[in-house]
């Protein structure tokens, strides 16, 4: 992979690692998560890093594509649909993930654990985004190898 895509690859790898850590926690009962502050901390941090990876990837792709600068992280995620990296309807579905890190930082005392618990049960959206971005990278890499490009 070229240097221009290296940051995206690193973030995809980090996102994939975080999803592996979160996967076994999906089956934990909500009451168990609610009662265990260490479990909540692990879930919170892994979701935060996962969301941040998605946001960073979006901004990097927007830069590479020379697309319109997004007004915020939510808009950056929506832009992935407009650029064809994600399907447009899926980009709209994924976009709320962009608000997760800010919600955790600004609401650290009153985190809505119901929302966090729901987010853990939507890991397949993050996995789908990884697959989509990897397909985009592969298509970009193959087109840059084309001598007529």
C-alpha cells in the first residue's frame, strides 16, 4: 500500500482490533454491564477508539479525494456515501457513530449506558464499514497501478 493510504490502513487495523475486543462482550447481560465499572470502562474506551478510527478514516479519504471539507465529523461520515466509499443509506445509518467520542467526553458524568449498550450490539455496522473501506483502498490501489491512470 502506498504512503498516502498507510494512515487509513493503520486505523482500519486498530478498528479491527477494537472490534475483536468488543465482540465477546455482546452477549453480556445489560445488568452485568451496568454493575461492573471495569467492564463499562472497557466497552466505553473500545467504542470511543472505534468511532475515532471511523472519523479519522473519513477525513483522510475526503482529503485524498479532494472533496468538500465537511462541517463536522457527522458530515464527514455522510460524505463517505457521496464519495462511493460506503453506500449512501449505510453512511446515513453509520453517521451517528461520529458523535460518540464527543458524547463520552462531554457527558462523562452522565453517560447514557443504554445508548452505549445499544452501540455494542451494532458492531456489524463497524465491521461493514471496515470491509467497505478496504474495498475502496483495493480499487484505488489497482487504479494507481494502471499505467494509463
